[in-house]
C-alpha cells in the first residue's frame, strides 16, 4: 500500500500560515491599545456651571460618543470647561 500525504502536509502548512497571521494581528492590536492608553496631558481647567444647559448637554453627548467609540460602559466622574 502506498500512502499519499500531500493533502495532510498542505493542511499543516495552511494551519501554520494562519497561526503566524493571527500572531501578527494580535501584536498590532496590542500596540494600538498601548497607544490609546497613553496618558493625557493635564491642562488648567475651571469648574463647569451645572446650571448651564448647553454644558450639560455637551457632557452627555461626549459620554455617548465615548461609549460608541470604545464599546464599554462610561461613567462621567467630573465635568470641567477647558480653555
């Protein structure tokens, strides 16, 4: 009996290629996550007047946009006007 192993070898080669591609993608994703987690420079800020409707709406919209961008729950801890 003669066995033909070319199909089996091809499957292992394809598997090795897929593993290499997934490793490189994970490295790129972790590099992007490190860039996103870089500390933000602090600027001098003044407290925001909570009675100002425009400021309250702006903070709510910013929280919604943050939620849509990072797909995680967002909690507003403090609101300050910059500049």
